[in-house]
C-alpha cells in the first residue's frame, strides 16, 4: 500500500425532505446572495426549485436562478454563470441537479473569483487562490460530483471535454434525498449506475499490492450496484434501492476506494472524446469503452481480472486456466450492461469507425500515454476504439 492523505470535508445531509433545510445551512456558512444553478424544466415542474428557493428566502437569502445546464456541460453556459455572479455579487452557489449541473457550478465558482478566463485552469495556466463555495441538492445517483474535487466541462470551440481537479471546488455540503431520484428515467438511471461502476473500476485495476481492504471496499460498491440497479429498474419507487444506489455513487467517487493505491483513469479519458464528439451520455460511453479496455489490457494481470470475475460476478475459478475465469468476468460485466439497457458498441451510440483518427487527435495524452495500470500510447488507444467498434451491439 502507498502512503496517502485522505480528507472528506463535504458534509452529507441524507434522507427524506433534507432539501427543505438548505437555506439555514447556507446562511450558517456565510452565504447571503445565492446562485441557484439547475438543468432543464424537470426540477421546476417537480416543485423542487420552488421548495429550495422558499427555503433560501425563509433564511433571508437573496436568490438568483440560472437554469439550462446541458448534459456534458458547456463552457459558454459557465461563462454566463460567471458573468451573473460578478454582476450580482453572488457569494454562494447551490447546484440543484446531477453531475452536469454540479460540474457547471464548480466551474462557475472557479471563474467568478478569477480575473481571467476560467478555461485557464483547465489548460494548466492558472491555479485557484479563492473560489465561491458550492453546495448541491442531488437529483440523480451517478457522477459523484457532489463529493468530489473534480469538474468536467466541454469547450464548444473544438468540442474538447476536459477535467479539472482542486480541493477548493469540493462541495461544502451535499443534500442527498433518494426520493428526488424516483422519477429519473430508466436509461439515465442505468447510465448513472454505469458511471459509478466505472469510478470504482478505475481504482480497482491497479498495480499496487497489499490493498486488500480497499479491494474489498471496491467490490462491495460494485456488488451493491449490480444488485440494486435491476431492483430500481423493476420498481422505480423502491426507496431503499434508490438510497443504496445514491450512497454507492458518493462512495464510488469520494476516493475512499482509491486511497493508498495507483489509479488508472484511461477509460474515462477515452470516453470523454466520445461524449465530446457525439454528445452521448457519459455512462453510455463508458459502457462502450470499459469492456474493450478490459479485453485489451487483461493479459497484464490475469489474476486481478480473475479476482474481479469471482468476487464481483460470481464466476467459478478455473485454477488450471485462470484466463478463462478472467474472460468470463468481462463477459459477465458486458452482459450486465446489456441487461440494464446500456450500449456496448460504437454502433449503439451512433459512433463511427472512420472518426477514430479524430478521436485520437483530440485525446489529451500526458507524457504521451494514458492510464497507469497499463500505459497506453496512441496506437493502444486506437486499438481499444477499434475493439469497441467490433463489440456485438446490444439486443
């Protein structure tokens, strides 16, 4: 196990009705003028924005709404939010929505306190010295952005999807009421769960040894996702299943499963170019990339893939031929993705093999490679994209 420092300053308020107390919680943290950032009309039609606004106003806070966040949030809308924050002297941002809304709020928080262009942070040209505080009311179990220090934004110029990480943008608190996820459509529910699974997988496949505890934590989260997603799809109103998924999303990405171990993140980088170019759901793109990545790198550590197969997917261990077990685990994972309605090939997300050179050119290859479990060069990345093209489409 490697040395590590772990801190999780985000305060979680979990359960029914917790969104009705956001006003007092923001006021106690010094907020007075609050940007309410959200996505489409569903948060308005459901009455959630009204309840949140009423809570803020009861606490004596001024409110400034800004909706319209799209999936794969755009830099242009972030700039609109930064302009509004500066104009209205906003001192606190409340994100009401899922990962895209929270990511957009984090980027606004970066830019509102900075004199230059917020994209400087993504280009590595600036380091934040101060940001506006961000909190969230979560409406979908998925990205884990409510507890993470990461934001992912798509720059319209070139449709480049990039991430930025800083402890300064980790939300100060997160409201997590599973009831708010009950109306999430099945495809978005499954896509969110795939994103959670990917967050664990990026940590699980590691070259670090002596990490049995975090291996078991990773496996527990993956087993929970495997169990609860079919339950939720069959019975959308199942509160306990929704609650377990929502909590799994936070545990998957607050890094408790990743401490003391090398992490990979190649699959996320490969997927970002898919959703940047085709505007597919992030989880859907990951469902296409992850099995292809697994097939490509499996030989690097057959034992770890066999462990994944046995502990997570219940495959029988073939001690004479562990590679058979490893492949069975990948097949079981792909079957699960299809079972919950996820795409598993380029064709399923209307991606085209002839676009692979464009995807490769857009990849951000730090030190000319991606990932850590297996360091992938441009040729490796192209091979993984081509494997994803040739995977059997979902039935």
